[in-house]
C-alpha cells in the first residue's frame, strides 16, 4: 500500500470510529531497509517499547540496556519469540559506541533522558526519548543544538501527536471548527499511596546503583527509591507535571498553536501524606501567552476523583465551541450552545493510570512514525524542538512552585526574566565526569 493511501485510509477509519494498527512497510522490505534499535530502561515502559518495536516489520531489537537484573529479565521476556535475541549491555556509554544498530530508545529515569539522548546522537544514532525529554530546561536546549549539529532524528515520546484523529482535529480547530481557540485546560488524577520514610541501606546486589545514578551527583541508596518512586524526588525525577502533565500540556499547546508563555504561576504542594515525597501531589499551573491565550493544568496524584468524568484529558475552548479529549484518540465537539455536534470514537481502551501505556496500542502510530522517519518516508511528529517547548511548560510550573514565584518569561524562548532564584533551577549540577557537553 502506498503511503498516501495508508494515511487516507487511516484517517477515514479513524473518522468512522475504527483504528488501524497493522502498519505496512513502505517500499521494499530489503535488508537495507532494516532498522536495528537498542532500548535503554526496560523495567516498565521500555519493555513495552522493546515488544512493540520488535513487532514492526523490518525492525529488530538488537540490544537491551539496563542496570538492574530484574528489569533485564522483563526486557528479554518482552521480546521472547522475536527473530533476534538482544545483546545485554548495562553501560550506556559502551552501548552507544556499537556500530551495528541504528536507533536508541530511552525509557530510563528522568535524569537519564537528555544525557542518554546526547550520547546517542553524538555517536551517530537516531533517538526516541520518552517524556520528559529533559530533567531541566537547559538539557532540552542542549538536545536541540545536538540535533542540529549531528543531523540525527530525536523523536520525543509525545505519542498523541501521531494519532490520526488528533492530527485531523488540530487542522479543523485551526480552520475554525470552534472559532478562535483561546483557552485550554488539561488534567491528570491518580490515587498514589504514601512512599513512607526511606531507610539508607546498601543497594541490592541486582542493581548497579552507580550506573543508575549516572549523571546525577551521588546520593545514598534508600529502600523507597527504585523502581518508581524516584519520580517524586527532585534529584532524579520531575514530579507529576513532567510525568503525566507533559502529555496534556503538549496537546493544549499544539491545539492553541502557541510556543512560549509570558507568565507562569503554580499553586499546590505535598498535601496527602507526610513522607519522603518532595514534588507536589497537588498542583494547579497556569500559563499566559500575552493577552491572547491561556492554558491551565491540574494534577492530583493522590485523589482520583475525575474531571469531566475522566482521570485525564484536555479541553480546548473557543468563542464558537469546545473540543474535549479524554487521553486517547477520541474526542467530542460542542457548539456555543453546548450541543454535541461531532463525536469521534475509538475502540482503543484508555487507562489513565497505566504506567506502561495509558493510551493503549494507539502508541504504535508514534513508534511507526519514528521508524518510517528513519527510513526517510515520513517526518517525526514530535521533534525535539517541539518537545522542548512542551516540557519547558512543565519545568516552569515546577520552578514557579519551588520558588513560590510568579514567573515572567520571554515569549521568544521561554527564559525566566528577572528572578535569579528561579533562574538557578534552569539547569543542574552533574556528577564529575558526567556533564552534558556538546
């Protein structure tokens, strides 16, 4: 099937409430068209990536990179039955020097995302990096420079930008579907439990904690850190805003057609429990784009009462109507009188609290877009330049929260204006010898 026909068929099927996920390989399935990927971080999301990439025609998982034995086992299980058994390499610095693979897929903890991506592109590899694409604003700016210097693809894991229904919806909104879209609201809710007060102990023998920390300055191992709770420590994680809010904020920015804000505020804190959790479990962030448009995001990590009947989603408000999405391919459009005038349905199951794949196998659109971009048949739908703009909103919300400041920002690049305390959080310190350098 030709690419044009495939896209047309996908769009028509999506409009009718169907989903097509058995992707063809465009052109000849020749050895020269084969794409070999390496996956870094396979305890959860990365194991999903390993499985799904291995099932795309003409794609093989050649390497698995992780620093924990249990995660490695999960990664190998994910590709069981594939035509190729991946080679295990625990040290990403050694992995990227291998010349027999094409692309690096990164699903490691947040503090690793940008440093690993830089290692990948600087060693001639295309990169798929999960959100957030940086641990701080400076890192994703460095990745933009690296992409320009090394000429390799950097695709960010903002998979909704590859959903055919949402691509079409953006076009329609910009063509006047709901009039002038001037406000957007995103949200995410969950019922996460307390992580308790961790005890300093020796790292398990199954974990190379030195490599796990990598670019982050060294800290003692605690028994409430690995695998998932690192999200809630500023040293390694970026909180719920970057963990889940990144998706909705990206869609809000995409639909409104805005780049960098002029003002950012954040309210919230760690309210639900008294424990080691450092990032907010409750956060309401607002972003102003001059006097033209605004975006808000509400995150509740420890109270799952839904908004608009759903645990996550976004709404685009216009002067002639409203568009509502609940985290997947489907959406509804209402006119100015709140009458439902359009509804796009999907057979994809959306689980907002699924840490592996909240939007189900619709993610395959995004993975396939990355592979076809490597082959030269498409362009990535979530390039690093766009990924940076969206993750920057999350970082700015966190910086406003941590400093108790209302941030004024430059609409040309999102940089903080006139707040030295906030500006100190634009970047981070690195473990000696692990600094991010072009």
